[in-house]
């Protein structure tokens, strides 16, 4: 399997698995704090829910995290396909191919804090568990995703500059515009971010299918 086909499958499948786990399966099978609960009460409720279904939450964490990392790896491979001497936007693709793996590593560390919190709770170290749980809850939600947005925007722009295929250019343009708006919105209170995030994920799946189609 070539890099383009692999990138396509990772981009097409990764977001679907990630969304299915984190949006639907986690709440349905694990649960956690009730709506509106914040602070220490929320962290305690989330840890308690995880401890009651420890094997299941490990499985869901692996699947959801795996889908997220698959998407990031797919973007990295796509960025590398756009690199090359003399190619328009190749520098943007190079920056993206470096930044995305760093963001993926940060995301893995952020997710691991949640499991560390449960391990500390299981050993009776509740104070450390609450600290780790809070870090896991609030880290990885902004700064890492901001750099991922920029990188995806660079990939989209490089695609528009390099390719002549209308479908590829359209997908690249959508990714570039959506991530740019999201990046600007990150600095303020932009209510449409969730909607744009869903468009981003749909465009990612479309990009994956398009890469598979090109190789077929």
C-alpha cells in the first residue's frame, strides 16, 4: 500500500472512529458527571465512572485515541506528498509535516493523564488523582488543536496551489478556509466553532476518500 492510499484510509476512517467513540459511545457506555457539574465534583464523577468500567474505558480510549492519531498520521502523510523542490506551497506542507506529529504526541500525553488519575485513585491517592484528572480534562483542548488547525490549513492551501483536479482543490480550499476561521475564532468567543469543527471532520473524510480515489 502506497503512502497516498494509506493517507486516504487513515483520513477517511480515523475521524469517523474518533467521533463515534467520543461523541456517542463514551456517554452511552461510560457516562460521567451530569450536565452543569464543574470543578472538583466533575473530576470526581468522571473518575468514579471510569473506575466502574475500567476495562471498557481503556478499550474506548484506545479506539477513540487511535482514531484521532490515525487522522493526524493521515494528515502527516498527505503533507509529505505535497513536499518537493519547486512545488508551490511545499514549505507550508513541510511545516505541517513537522507540527502535526508534535501535536499528536501532546494529545497522547493529555489523554494519558486521565488514566494516570484513575490509577492514583485506585491506590487511594485522591489528591493526586484530582490534580491529574483536572490536567487531563482541560489540557489538549486549545493550544494543541490550534497548531493542528494551522497545519491543516497549510495542507489545504498547498493542495489548492499544486493540484489542478477540481475535487482536490475544492476540498483543500474548504479545509484552508474552515481552519483559518477556526483559528481566528480561537482568539475570541466564536459560537460557530462546533459547527465548523464538524465541517472540518467531514472535509477530512472527503479528503481521505479523494486520495483513495486518485490512487485507484
